[in-house]
C-alpha cells in the first residue's frame, strides 16, 4: 500500500517499514523493548489501515499487556510511554537520523503515527536500510557517490550471490561491469577467485588450486585481477579477468592494490593474527605490475599494513604503528605519504575512532579512499558496520567524527566501489569450542571433532583444567564479553565474572579452582583472580596485558607486559605476594605463547623472528626463570608460521598451530627424553574449509589446549554473501 501523512508524495509501506527497522536498530531503541514494541505496533496498525485501533485502552492491552480491567484514568502508562517515545524519536532525528529521507512522528494528543518525506542533506554518503527475508539479519546499505546528490533517483539494494557457504571479499571493476570475489562455491571447501557480470550472469571460476585464493582487486583497465593466494607459502598472484594463466607477482604479499595508472601494485607482508610487532611487523612494498623487484615503502615504521592509493596516484594511505607497542594493546593510526618519497603525515583517524569507541577491523579489508572521504568497516559492540570519515578540504587530515553508514546486525565488510556502485559482504560469524579426541600415546586424531558449545555467540580463549574436566572461556552470549565456566561432565555452564567492563584472556588454574582474567580500565590493563565457584574478584596486577599460563604448583602466573624499549618478553607473577620477576626474554625477538610442561621444569614458546616467520623453542626452567638462549632447543625450523605450542599431558608431544600447508591447522611434534624433536612433525587436525576454520584473526583466541585424550580449541564458522547498491 501507499501511505501519506504530511507527505507531498506517497510513501510506500515497504519504505516505511525499512525506515522503521533502521530506527529500531539504532542505539536509542535497540535496548528498549517497551518503546520498540510501542513504535512497531503503532506503525504496523497504521499501515494496515487500522489506525482506529490506536487508542489508549487498546495500546495498554496490546503493547503493555494490561488486563481487560485496565483503567487508563488510574494507570497512565500509555501517556507516559508516548511522551518517552516522542522524546526518543526527536533525539534520533537530531543525531544519527538527521539525514534520513523519511520521518516518523507520534503527534501530541494522539497515538496515530505520521509519515513524512524530507529532503536529505548533501553528504558524500547517505544511508538506507533493508530488512532481509527470514529476519536473521538486517542489511543496511549506502546511497553512495556524490553525483547521486545531483540527480536524485531511487537506488536499489540487490543481493548478488546466494551461496549456502562463504562468498566474500568482493571487488568491483573500475568500469563497474564486473564483480570478482572469493568463494567456496566450487565444492572443494577452499576459497577460489570467481568473476561474474555485475548486472547478472553466470560466474566464471578463475583459480583451481587446493589452497585459499582471496582478496581480489582489479587493474584500472578492468582486464586483470591481483589476489592473495596461500599456495606455495603465500603471496600475490595475477590472472586475466576473463580467465587464463595465473602468474606469481610477489612473495608473502597481502591485500594487493593497483596504482591508478596500472603500473605498480602495493601490498603488505606480515602475518595475520594480531601480533604485528617488530621484527614481525607488517611491511609495505611496491612492485611493478608486470613483474620485477619489489621496493619497500615507508620502511621506517615498525609496522605498516593495508596500503590504499589516492585517486591521482600521488599518495598512499596506510595503517601504521609509529612506536612499538604490545600485542594486546597496540596503538595504530592511519597515515598518508607521497609515493615518490617524502614525510608521512598522520591523518588523526585513530584518535577519532578511539574517542567514539570504534575499532577498525584489520581483517575487514582495506578502506575505500574516495576524494575527501574514507569508507571502512569498524566494530562497535557486537556488530561491524560501514563507517566514513571525511578529510578537510585540500588536506589529508580527518575533519570531524566518523559517521555510521549502515545499521545491520550482521558483519558488513570488505567494501568496494566504482562506477556509482558499491558492493560489500554481509557476513555472519560465530565461534564455538570444539574437542578433538586424540590417542594419548601417539597424539594422532581419533574420530571426528566434537562441538562443546552451541549458538551464534563468540566463544573464544578456552582454558582447560589439567584433568580436562573444566573449561573457562570468554563469551559474549549475554551481550557483554564475560568469563564463563563449563563443566564437561555435567554440561553445566555459568558466568563467573560478568557485567561491567568487557573481560578478556581467561586462564583457569590446573586444579580448576581459580580463574585469572583481565580488564581494560582507563587505558590500563588490570588482572583479576576469581574463584571458579564465583564470588568477588581480587585485583592481582596492573599493567599486565595478558596472563599466559599457570605454573603447575599454582604459585605463579606467566604474564606479558611492555618493557619499552626492549622487545616483548615474559614475566612471572608470584602468588600470593604478587611480586613480578623476569622469566623469559631475548635482545632482538619478541617472545610469545609460553606454556609450562606438566611438571613445570620446561617451558615452550615461540619467537617472532620476521614478518612471516615464527619459531618454536623449548627451554629448561632453572631457579624460577627460563634458561637463556644458549640452552634453547629449536623445535621448528623458523621458516614459516609455527606458533602457540602446548605440551601433551605426558610431555612426549608438542601440539601447535601451523600454516605450512597453506591453511591454519593443528600439528604435532614428538619429543625425546631430552625434549628434542624426534622425527617429522605431523598433522593432527586439518581445517581446509573456508566455512569452518581456525580463522584469520588473533591466534590466541583459538586457545589451543591439550587435556588427557583430547585437544580443545575455538573454531570459527562463516557464512556470507555479496550485495550491491546501484
């Protein structure tokens, strides 16, 4: 139907419903069930032609569940809530709804809503929302480029792919005619590069290697596609957009981007997983698009990633860390620098996002730089949406706060834009805890993985008691990231530290009786200790970024703090005195992931030796500290990404994460009685599936742990498809 109330032109019921969903998804309504129910009922009744039902008595019964004996004169609940609703709508339209093309009001003295079409302000980007059939998610899209302001027209949001698995990371060609993306729709489980006409047509598979091919981007003439592949150790490859020979362009590269003239490709080298620290920091390179020797760009930064070209090709925007910081609390900002050479300038985006409680997602793809606007994905709370910031005219400095462009409850990621069209991925992700039964002696997998937690929440950072009967983990199943405890015998779950500041990094004691965890307060990291039975937590340290392992006798906890300017090392927090002492360090390398052997006489850890290199070592523990480097025993060769190792309960094996086969999987290495590697490493759990994997984010969240007869870890499950606005 078409509905008019104070509007000069009819507004369709579907348009009003779309606008209603946007209002209800906003922070002012999302946490108010009563006002949400009130507004939704009023709008739906009006659209259905039943405005006569919107009387005080009817609303009391239908919205507020009052009994038939309700007396409006004695109980003014409808009038009170109507005043609150009008005030909340006014606040909404003065803030995030100020650019909306439709306005819903509840006029004073009545409860029948009015619908009005208003002229939106002239902005580089404007927003609309669209409800997706099925009700699982709300997709929000963007009314995009500036020329749309000059010629107003109805823009259409359209779903371009309908995969039951994972179709993601879209790239639209500069002429707007082709769409490239990565997808597992080939049926082999891994991601391959596909291309199809933007306006419809059959997709063409461009790659056929049993390794993930992803992160596609078009050349300026739309004839070539550069992409990241995990084949042969990982790197940047190119392929003709209409199919043909795949060519290797650069080793280890990620997120390639062609220069506007098509002569160069910018990319960065580093390890996905959140530990971008010197000497492991990401480094940006420029390589001739036809092939040749890469040259470093802004190599003086300890870490620089995600390069994006300006439209004129004179500058590159990139995310960088100016000073070394910790893995858990790194401080990054976005900078621009001339391609030809020159000083880099900070844009100020990082400070703006910090003030607004936003975090730009490092795994959501590089931003889109369009003139004086930057489009990107940022997380606030449980959702990741598209946001924009604008640069001051004639400068590359941020001007004003970030503006939220989409309001969906899914993860809206990987934006790409060209030819007046914008494409992005609507992605759903959940992380659950899993168990893999293993042979206690040989360490090989027995049977299938077993799911330990269910649902759409993020269940991460599992930590297991020595007997394997209790798991502490981090979960946002109730909205906030809280510490949960699961008894594997009874299946009972309970929150042991909930509410207040988001919790992080839970670590259960070997006996399963105590849990240490962290909080971030006023920029400081604080560690707390709480009984597994619940109760009030006790503060045990300040400035401790993360608890890493308990000593087997529970008289100490390995922690990581910043020792500026030294590389990142490991300290021992002694209990109950709460004194700290140095435990493990190196003059050049950052060290991470320390775990005690079951008897506490050895410690395993990994060294971050280069952008794409990690090496696992074992060291004896002598006099309350790990031995120095001369006594370290190398377990892996340091040529790839081997990390986060743990001892088996018998200490005869090490289990660890490795990407040596092009996927992040769980491997094992047998040890002799002197704790030296015995024989070749072998795979225990292969996860060569894009839909369920160990993810591309922080490896610590996987929480690989060995318990008697099983491995426990968190695995991610993804579903996604691509949408276009044109």
